């Protein structure tokens, strides 16, 4: 079982563009949610922003799993 440090090392890869894309998507989701809480937009705009924020979060999650799998240590059969 990998240690916590090894697990963190597999995700913290600032030299890869995929890592920065994940960070940007998570920040975008956070900004959308903060905007919705601060301004209380009309229901139609709230629905659209909610769908965008959820889609953005799911995409970031998928990319995180991809980064995790790509950086997995090689196993010998």
C-alpha cells in the first residue's frame, strides 16, 4: 500500500499541463459557486451556472483520475 507522501507525489506534478488544467477547472468551479452565493442570480441563470459548475467539477475529477493512473508505478507481472 503506497504511503501518503507517495500518493501526494502522484498528484502533485506542476511540470505537467494536465495538473494545471485540473487546478484551473477547480478554481473556475469555486468562482462560479462564490458568484452564485454572493449575487443570488435569477433562477434560469442559477440553473445554467449550476450545470456548468457541476460539469466543470466532473471534468476535473476525471482528469485527476487520469493523472493518477498515468503516474502509477510500473508493476512487474
